[in-house]
């Protein structure tokens, strides 16, 4: 192919040679460690799937390079008058990749599909009471209560074509056997599927009829999952792929030292923290304390917080790439509490004094649980933290394991202290308050990741207000109060924001978004 | 003969059921599939409903009975993770693993047998000692280290060979093969060498030991005394007698090559059954893990059967016994 092109251009003239070279440069190959397991946008609520499918499907709204919400299939939206909810005005003249027109019926159908029991993304629609089609290009989402964040919360709610799904028997996400939408797509997005071999290779090509303004210059994009980090790095350095996400921290120097490659560093929105068994009446893994749980004493929790030396962890384990966290979201996320932005200082003497005050002058032993394949350097972090705890008398019995076994252990309350990373799915502080700080209540779907059962009546009382308040200042005041309470009570020990490290060839321009999503429409191959 | 083969195949069904039983009794300790299948925001009750739907709350015996019952009827179930048919998933990955294993075995034989003979004939030569030392080092280094070293040398530094994947494949009657394109062979070379190093060393040392043994035996000495040409003595008389135990061991090892290609497949992102198995462990995809282990058990039984048949073909004494 390229040989033919070269021969022809040699005949016609060198001008063509230049354009032929440019054309061949636009095919783009990238790799990541996990294959999106399905092409169905409603079947799984996981980052690899949603990130990949955002190139093919589109939602009513989308996030721009700086994570802000902007119109996508909806051109504008406004609160409903006279009732709670939002009205979306849809973009006209948009077609799906098979040529059929996009309208309000497709939104309605996609809502019904995504909120069905068979869909893993249905939790997004918990606040929705009713969806109404007003006309072909106007849709109302009626909510149970005022919900200023609703448009932000559905940025990954992708719209399918009703006719296509019904004609192919994909009215619902696959529950048992795969269905047509597991392997085939028909979105409105900038790219469409050319071929798919699950776990091996997936090829995307641009959608020529996309409504948006094309910023990329990719003619064909090939995705390969590469599970082994060393293999992925070798694939990049040998030039077989143009871009990989993520690369291990220890390989950064290796990539930077070579010509023609660059490392893209940023911060994810994920905050790493330690959690406590607040509601445990006694320690499970202690050799010297029985019948009581010292961590129920706020002075002991505060002592643990003062024992952690984030600067050393940063220097030794993270090569200076992390920032300490004061609360459960990083700065820049909406609702971040500027008023409470200092974290407990590293102060072993104070920690020892607090322990003595609480009646443990010689400390005590307890069990610390950590995953070893979930967060960057998670096991090493816990080893470092355990030795820092030990320096003040808190003797952590560390046990680590793969994440597939970790969540069940936490759900079964098998811990005294544990490690957790949290990325706010809605990119708002309300998310961790709802999942990590509210008293667990399965009926109200609150506190489902609050493994330690942290409970504070005032926090529970403030959450509905935070969810409903439209006035930003009043809302922030409530969030500030929650953050102040949870800091004072040391509900968690926030440690740091997890770094985000990608690597690419020098000639590739791309955008690293804080949610770790990779968007092909921002790729330029020079 | 037909009865013998049939008997072995029936036995293999029991082997597979036993493997499935062992596998299933271990799966409960692998982790929780539900938390791997659902997102963080999924409500607890939705998780519980999914658990119920998949029958994960049923007692172990019921789950095992359902799995084996379905399998005996040819229903391999569906992957928890991708929802694809497990039968199709595994079938689509078999060619990659078999081609890799076969080429690794061929490399080990083509290199191992001649070097084995050579080192037996010149046991004290400098070349022999160097070969023995090199292969000893080669066999002592773990497979994944060899793989990564080869990748960085030939893939990254020299840029001669691809670092991952199968390269160009062509469909030959539903069999996705990399043996018919240059690209396919280039991609195959490094993983096959990595996988074959251990076999190669084993073959060479086995051939060497057997050959030295045979060369000491009486009939070789008589042959020498009679003036039979040395070349004919070494390669016709001695080598063919050497091959009987070598084939047994190598044949039995082939089952292991297929099973242990997991590491090599992972290092080279080689899309075979082993890589699929690793992925399914990561996501606690129980149906895929179960079927993979049963299929591997079947391969072992099959390879053993083929070795038994080859044995008969190579060793005339067994044939005579069979006829009498």
C-alpha cells in the first residue's frame, strides 16, 4: 500500500510524497491494561468501558478537556418550571452511524434501557421520577427533589438508536448471553467500530457524518489491551504503539531518557485514604487489646493521622509526584472545601501524646488491610505507613491481597483499618459524602462504601440539603460544615491524590483528562 | 487398538470431571465475581440480585452439578465478564496456543537433538562444555525474565522483531493461523523461543545422557568391531534407540508446554488460551476458568494417548507383544 503510494508520488512529483507521508502518519495505535469487556454503553459501569465508548456514543452532555460539562446531543438545558427536574433541548440534524436520525424517542428509549434492572448504570437514574418527551427535540427529566447536579451526573449516559436496538434484539443490555449490542455499535459519536476481537484488538475509524467540528487527524485507531506493564512499555519504545495508559511510576525515567517519547503526568481525581472500623466494638486482629476498639476514640484516630509522613511517602515511593490530601476530593473538584484545606501535620510526638491521653501510652496492635493490585504502589504504601504507625506505637499487622478478594473482605467487616481510593463519579464532593460518610442505609442507597460504618447525625442531615441546594454559596457552606466535622472526627485519613501517568511518542498530541478517560477526538499525530 | 483408544477417551471424561471438581472447590477462594462485574455506584441490592441470577448463592454441590451437567451436554456457559459464549471464546484462542506450543516444541527438537548428539559424542570438548553451561543458565532463569530480555534486545534495542501480539494472521478453514505470513512468523519467533528454552535444554540433556548410555552398550561395540561406518552407527543404530525414552518424556512435556504457555503468553500479550485464563482470574470469570482447566485436562489426556500410540510405532517390541 504505502509502497504503491510512494511509487505513484515519485512519478507525479514530490508534493504528493509529502501528503502521502502525512496520510500514513494518521493511523494511531494505543494500548491500555484492560480491554473494554463490552460495546454496550449501559451494561457495565466501569471506567475502561465508559472511556472507550465515549469515542463512539454520546450523551446529552459531555465533559470538555478541563472536565467541565458542555452540550453534546443536548444543545442546552434548563430547570423545569413548576416541578423539580431538567428540560433538555436536543441538537437537530444529528444522525446515528447507520444513517437514522436522532430525536427525543432515542433519548426516551435509552433512558428506559439504562434504568432497567439489567443495566449496571441504573444507579445514575435513582433521582429520576419520570421522563417525558415534549416534542421531537425536547425531553424533560423529572426528579424526586431539586437536583442541580443532575446534568453533571449523566455525562456518561450514552444514547442508543431505538430503531437499531429493537431491530437487532438489543432492547436491553445483555444479562446472560451476549446480544447484538455487545459486539456492535451504532452511536452518534466521532468514531465508529471497524472491527472487534475481544481481548485482542479493536479498530475504530472516524464517523464521516459526525455533527461536531473535527479536531483530530486520525484515520484509523487500533486499540490493543496489554496486561503486562513491561510488555506495554516495550511496545511503546519499539514504536509499535503510539500511546499507552497508564505506565508504572518506576518506568517514567526510562521513557523520559529516550528520544522521541514523552510522559504525560497529571493527577487523577482519586484520593487514597485509610478508613477505620468505627462501629466495631473490638479489634479483630489485635494481640494485646481485647474487648474494646481504641479507634472509636477520636484521639487515637487523630494520633494515626499525625503519624503519617506524606512528604517521605512522596519522596520515596512516588518520586515527588503526589500532593497530600486534606479531604476526600482533590482541589479543583466542585464542592472542594477551601476552608478546610490543611491536613494533619506529621507530628510523631503529638501522636504519642494523644495515644497516652487516650490510655495507650505503649500503643497497641491492630490489623491493617490493603489491596496489592488496585492503586499505584498500594502495597508499598501500606508497608511504609505500617512502619510510620509503628514509630508512634501503633503496631499494624499488615495483610495484603488482590482486589478481587479485597472488597468481599471489607464488606464482611474483616479489618481494623483499611486502605481505600475514591474517585467521585460525579466530580463533586456530594459523591464521597453519599458513598463514604453517610450512615449506611441500603434502602436509601446511602453509605454503600462506608465499610467502617462512620455515622454522624449532622452529616446525614446535611446531605439532602447539599443534593438539593441551588445557591452555590449556601451549598458550599453546608459542604464546608461536613468536611469540618469529618476532619475533626477523623472519619478517614485522606492521604494523597493518585498520580496519573501516561506515555506517548513525541509526535502525538493528546489530552489527559483527570478522569483517566482517553478521547480520540483530541488526538493529533504530527 | 480401537478399543484401547476408546477406553482412554472414556477415562479422559472422568479425569476432566475430577479436574472440574477440584477447580470448583478452589473457585470460592479466588474472589467475588460480583464486585468485579459491577461498578462502584451499583446498589447492594442490585449486586445481590445479580448474585442470585448467576446462582452464586447456591451450595457448592449444586453449582458444580450444574456446571458439569451443562458441559456434558455441550453447553459451556457464558462469560461473566464479556457475556460471550465460553466455548467460542476458548475455541477462538486454541489456534494461537497450539501453534505457539508446537513451534516451541519443534525448535526444542530441531536444536536439542543435534546438540544432544554432538555433546554426547564429544563429551569433553570446549564447545560441549560451553553449550552445557549456556543451557544451564537458560533453564535457571525464569521464563518471564527470558521473555522480557528477548523483547528488549530484539524488539526495543535492535528493532528486528515485534514485541507483542500475533502479527499477521490468516484464516485457514476457521483456524486463525500465523504460520502463513512473514509477519506471523516474526511475531511467533520470540515467544516460541521463550517457551521452548526449557524443553530444548531438557531434550538436549536427555538425548545426551541416553546416547552416552547407548554408546557404551555391547551392540555398538560389536558394530564398531565389525567395521560398521561410525556415521551409520551413531545416527542409525544408536540414535533410534535413544529416541524411545526421549519421545516419551518430550511428549508428556508437551501437555505441560500448552498449560505453562500462560507465562509466555502474558509476557508477549499472545492471544492464546493462557492469556484468556489469566484475564479471567483477574476478573473472577468462573465459567471461563472452569472450562479452561477442563480443556487443559483433556489436552493432557490426549497427549498421553498420542505418546502411547507413538511408543508402539517406534518400539517394535511393543508391536510384537501386542500381536501375540
